[in-house]
C-alpha cells in the first residue's frame, strides 16, 4: 500500500492510495459489505457507483460462512467477486456490541454466536489470523470500543487495553501484502485520543483510524473531537474515520483531515426507502410519491434515476419487490460516490469551504433529518 | 402484430412474431412480471437472458398500483422500463383462483381484493379496458378457467360461458395496436376443446391460447390434450399454451405445435434455490453445496455461473441476501432462454426429435423432480 497526498485545502487532503488491487482516490467512502455482499446489489454495481474499496466484517464472515469456505475460493475477493481492495474490520466493535452475550478479558472476548448460539472466542491474534485468511488489503487491529457515555477513568483504561491489543496485533500480523491500521480510542476526551495516537505511532502502523465515534455522542461532540484530533494524526498515512457517516459528518471529517470513511447509512437507509438528494432526504414511502412520475433526483445519473420514477420505485416497495431496495441502494451509493468526487474536486481546487457551505445549505435546508 | 412460420418439424413450428415494439422468435418463453416487475431482477437483465416478451397481470396491476398511476407514465412499458412487447393476461384466472372470496355471474366476477379487502368487479369489458390502459401488445380475453377435476357437463357450460365472454371481449376491444388472443377451454375433453376452438375462430382473433391446463391434471392427460388439440389450432396465428411450464411440458407443447409459453416456475423456483441444469434440478440449499466452489452449471454463460460459486450463492441464501435470489433467477431465466434457443434451432434443422430425446434423457435422468 502506498499513500500520497496530492493536494491540501486547509486541513483537508486530496490523495491516492495504491493497492495491488487498484487505486483509491481520497477522500473516499467505503460501502459496507458486511457478510460478503453489499446488501441488495452486485459488486459491479457497487463499482459503477464510484466506490473503489469496500468493507467486510471479520465477525460476520468468521461465523458465516467461516474462513475455511472462503479460503477454498482463494480470498474474500474471489468468494464475493470483488476485484478491488477490501478493508476488513477486526470484529472488535461487533463483539463489543453484543453487550449481554459476551465476556471481555485482557486476553480477548468470548461470545455467543447470534446465528447458532455457539460459544466463540476472538482475540487480537485470532482477528489477525481471520483477516489474513480473508486476504484483506487493509487489516484493522482488534480493539475495544469505548462506551458513551463513560467516565474519563473508564475511557482511559479501555484505551490502554486497546493499545496493548494493538501491540499484540502488530506482532501477530503476518501478511506482507496487507496493510495494518491502528485504531485510536479515548472516547470524547482529546487528551486520551492524543495519548492513544502517540502510542500507536510508536508501535507503527500503515494507517490510523479513529474508532468509537458516532456511538451515541452528540454531533457537536463528535465534530469537536474530529477537529481537535484529526490534524494531529500522522500526516503521511491514510486517516480513517470508522463508521461515519452522514454527509454532514463526512464534510466535517474531510475538513479536519480524514481520508477514509465507511458507514451503513446509504445502504441501510435505502432499504428503508430513505433516499439522499442534494435537497435532503426523500422518504419514498410518503404518499405524495405514489403518483410522482419524476425520478428521485432530476440530474442524477444513477440506474434508478435514469430509468425509473418515484412512483414506480414506491410501487416496488409496496409490492415487496426486492428490485426496489436494490435501485434505492444504487441511488444512495451513487449519491455518496458523487459527493466524494465533488469533495475531491473541491479540495484539489481549494474551494472546499464554499462547496461545503453550498452543499449543507441545500442538503440540510431541504429538511434532512435522518440520523 | 405479424406472425410468420419460417420452418416446421413435424407439428412443431419455428416462427417470428413482429410487434411494433420488437421481434419475437418462436417458440418463445415469456417470463412472468406479475406486478410490473419480473421478481428480483431488472428488465435489462431479463432481456439479456434471451427473453423478448414478458407477461403482466391485469389482476395485480389494476389493484396495485392501479391503471391511473400506470397511465400517468404512458403504458406499462414506460412504468416498468421494459421496451419490448408485453402480453397481459385478463385477470380471469386470478379471480377464479380466489375461490372463497369471489362471486362469478354471467355478467362478470365480483371479488375481494386480497390487498385491502375492498370489493372489486371485473368482467370482459372491464378487463379489455384495463389492458387497453396498460398498453399491452397482446391482450387476452377474459375467460373462466375450468376446474379440474370436473364433469363433462360442467366443463361444457363453463366453456360456453368463456365463449360468450370472448365475444364480448372482441366487441369491447378497442386497441388497434393491440393483438387480441382468444382462449380455448374445455378441460380435459378433446371434443369440448375443439368446439371451443371452432367458435373462437369464427369470432376471429389474432392468436389462440389453450387455457385451463396445468391446473392439477396428471401430466399424461395434459400432454394428451396438447397432442390432440394443438395441431387443430389455426395454423396462421400464434398458439399460446398458458401457464406452462416445466421443460418437459414445453418440449411436448412445441412438438404438438405451440409457439408461446409462460410460467412462474423458473423465477419462483429460483427464489426457493431450485436451479435448472441440463442434468436436472440442483437444490442450492443442500449442504453439499456449502463448500462447492463450482458454478451452478459448468458451461452456462449466465451472470451467476460466470462469476459465482454454488458455495457463495448458498451463502447468500443463508444470510437472506437478496442478491442470491436475483442471481438464481437469472440462471433459471438463462436456462429457459437457452432451452428455447436450442429448440428453435432444432425445429429449423428438423432435428427436434433427437434434441428432445437427448435433452430429456439428461434432464430427467439427472433426477429432476420439481413440479
């Protein structure tokens, strides 16, 4: 993996990450393909939306279908027919989310599989091994997500555990062709975030991520952490904001210096009939769309807007026809693809400020209210 | 609509139907797009499978979204983005199928909408009006399906009612660009079928269909009716066997002189993970496929077989990922598309007998057992 910053605009960076499986222009958004598929769409459709790298979930894939099945195909890429780079998360966030059915110790996490109730163990070394089996282009360290809200002391001790696990991940990481990213924790406490970052940099990673954001804290708090911390992340490596997010969060992230984002919002919202437009969120199921022969968005070039009306798309939802979710997912992925392309253009031309202002005025002014 | 027979092989015919919206090579199979979509797939994917004409359902579309919504888009083609010809059934079979919630009189049928319980009336004139609104390229007469089993007397009186309704449809049919097909009824009684056909021919239609087959009668009985009746259908017009069927039924139909088929089997079976191959039906969910890195069918060029393994497709079903149903639907549509292409080639070269023998030996010998 090779990362180059090609332009800056304030703290924002325009760059390129070269993987053996292809180039990624940054800032970039990574659609989430949790269990070996970006839900409702085919990989070539994901690529057509402008996405060049997707995310896979260690937690889901190790349980279903299991790494043995994937390895029989080669890598996750071969299994799911995605030839571009794949970043896999470590499973840390998912096992932490299991709340009632997991037990976290210094060694690792024992949990009950939500699919068959079986007892499973996942620790730093196991996560590295699974991600090596998946053949991920970017491997994430196994970390402990810090809860929100929590005390400074709890955030500190959790952050320190994540650092100890990060060291074990670095030691266990074997893949020469696989980049390894560290994850800074520390909750909403800037001082902890900085200490986490400094310690990670000392261990040495190919990229650095901010974890444990967008987990319930107020937007202003998230944006405040971003603005304080991101500029202090190592400048020569990709910076990745995990699990974020909404267009307004992405803009704040980019403006503070983030290069990579991932989030389930465009795909999950699409399956619920919530569609991103420059004028805010369109709720497809609203009765006003029953007879509306216009596309979701007039000047959008996505497969849904080129060929179908809001009325028809709504009809597909009404009749439980999966083509509806697929077309809406494509629209939202194209919206995020176009947003990132516009952002990259604005950074390159030093016009990110005015682009952000104009975009947010239209987008938030249009009544967007989907969290 | 213009129909030309270009070759024959025994009773089998190879032909071309020219519609203003495109040419259809016959014998042809029409995928079913009940409610304005061929389930789980996009129209361009249907076309890529080799299908040139699809079927829409008057019953479903008049209830959801209603003809007013479709007319606001133009025709059903514009609504669902299918530019080729569309044949619509009359709604007769669907209201008849409602058994407990419909009342059939000489005038027409009153029934409860299965979607909202509202009382709806559909008769010959109403069916013609809806199909005109849909802009169908082929309009089917509104008929009464004859139950199986039933007495000769009941089959006769039902057949006569269908004839009276067929005359009313002919009188009410207004679309100059729309072909109108009559439907021969008469159950399993050849004499009634012949009388029905003769009376329909006297009224005069652009094509002739056999209705009320594959409704529960034994296969041999269906095939026997086909072999006795089809050769006596008007030779200068397309002959359409409604709601059929399985590959073996299609072969019998073609050999007796049928030109058009429609059936939900390839699409419905696909959504259940039942896949057509030259060696019979593959049940994707079988545990043997969990680790099978081979495609569904080695030499198949469909989008599922070109890019995905049985193991991956099975994984998509296991994880309730709709891409699985879509890819399996595509495979089955491609299978039917290839079968019809092979059949057309065999008729053209006078080799239908040997093709049928070889196909059935492999297909039925492979353990196919899906009804």
